[in-house]
């Protein structure tokens, strides 16, 4: 069997490695002419860490990432609302990693080249469409690297790992329309800063109407002072947005005003944001869940299948879970169409539920509850606003939907 993978992002590279482990050949076609460290930080939650550890990457991840100790929630006045341990610190068999997206992608790419071979990776090839028969699928690519107008590649199965603007998804669902804007714009950056709180804390603070901040370290000891590279995301409800583009530069003046008085005991927020070398801007978007992903020998994976709001630190994780499920289905079925049907049956409803949860009750729903109950004012005692049981229930509910509650993971191989 020969798989054609469109896209060398986290989902596409993980899929290729997982297929290789199962004895299935693949070729990856990537639209970019080179892999560059675009974007900022992501979290690898325990369910996704489990799959990467199965691929033998735990030691490398631990050396590149920060092993997350805790998740902590604050209001915009710097008052702690809730905290809970993360990964192995919470009793999981697998860690939680906070890592630069570029570091993770480069690790997966290096591992792919080592295990599968550089001759199986084709850069500068953007998928522009496909045709298929009962016997095979043929994908067409723009060949910006080789100078040809387009090339055609044949295989047994085509998997779209080409992101939220997937050409393959548009061919399968031509009337779907463009991604849906949430009403929230995001600005992202990384800042070299002294360790704060535990030195391995993932923090969410504030709320969207008056500014929300997500901040966590993604590299340890980046200089002689022992400082960290710290990822941050500033979110603000706004009617303005432009098409999502990981390379789009953002302007500090467009959002810094709402954070000017955020001076916490452990972080001077405006100074921290201003210390970033580069600021990127993109809208929080998703798509309504699709009724189906697969047609014959073609299917979708990751953001091409289920683009979701980045409010649960879970987008890349769901792509990694897709990769394991699809590889297992292709290895376990002699017929490609049957394998894709099984994959869709295992993952479509599960990821649709995550898309919906990220819209309504992601982990930061804790912040929304406190914002609404306090009227955006400081509290005297958090227990007078919301009980520990309610806070824990909000967090645990999302874990169950996303598939990384301890009970679910303990029951998997």
C-alpha cells in the first residue's frame, strides 16, 4: 500500500511515522519550499503525548519542551481562581509538554527523514486537486520547487493534512463556504523571561470581553541567566479580522491597551508582551463539523477535517490522535474504502464534539463563569463565587469530551 499525504505539518508527519511503524509506505507533499519555525507554542496533552511516546519520541520531547506541572486560572486582577496538576504530576502515565510548534515539527521532520527517508518528502508541492477510480487515486500538485506547472502522483490512498484552507476538503465539500470567525481576534508571540510560578505553569487569565491571556514556557534555560522562552496569546473580542495566516504580523497598538494595568505579583503583563521580538495576528476560526470526511480512497485529517478554536490546547493533539486511528485502520483492513470508513467512524463524532466544546465549554469556561458571577470585579474569597467542585467539574468535563481524562486513557493500550 502507498499513501499520499498532502501536508508536512504535525498531523501529516505524525501520520507518516505511524504508517511507517505499521509497515505502510507513504510520500509527503508539502506546499512550503522549506520548513520554518512559524507560529509559537502548543501543548501536547497526555492523550497526544501517549502516541508520540509510542513512536519513541519521549526523550527528545523532554529535552526540547517544558514538561508542564500545572494549569492555573486567574482573573484580570491577578487573583488565583483555580489550579490543578498536569500530566504525570496529575497521575497520568504520560507527561504534558509545552513546546514551540517549530521545535515539534522539526523533531517530527528529522525523525521522518531518518526512518522513512528524505526521498519520500517533496517540498514546494501544493495539492490542487485529485481524481480517483476503484483501483487508485491520483493527486495533482503545483510544483513550485521543480518549476513544472503541475505534476500528478498516483497512490492507494490520499490523506489531506493541508490545514484549515485544504484544497482537498474544498473539492469534497465545494459548497461549504469559508471558515467561520468566532468574533475573537488573537495576537501571539514569544518572550524571553524569568521563570514564573512553578517554572512550568500553563496560565489562563482574564476573559474575552476585557482581554484574555494564555501564557506558558516552551523552552528552558535559553540564556546564561536561566531564563525561559515563554509563549503568550492575547485574545480580545472584536469584529475586525483578516484571513488566517500564520505569517501575518500583528500591531502592538491594536491590543496592548486592555493589558496596561495587568501587573500581577508574578508577571508584569504589558512589559512582558512588549519584550516580544515579533507579534503575529490571526483570527479565532473554525468550521461546522462535516457530515463525512471520506470518499472512496480520499480522506481528511487534523485541521483539514475538523478546524477548531484553539481554546483547549487540543488542535494538534486531535490531529495526532487522527494519525494513530487512521494508521491502525489502514493496517487492519485490506480494503482502503473500508479502512477509511472505520477511521471516520472512530474519529468524526469524537472530534465534532471537541469542535463544539471549544465553542461553548472549553477549559477557560472557568474564566467565563467567574467573570459573569463577579461582574468583572475582584473577589474576596473564590469559594464565595464558585465552589471547588464546580471548578473541577468544568475542567473534568472537557477532559472527557477531548478524550484525555485519566479513566479513558487508563483503559487504552
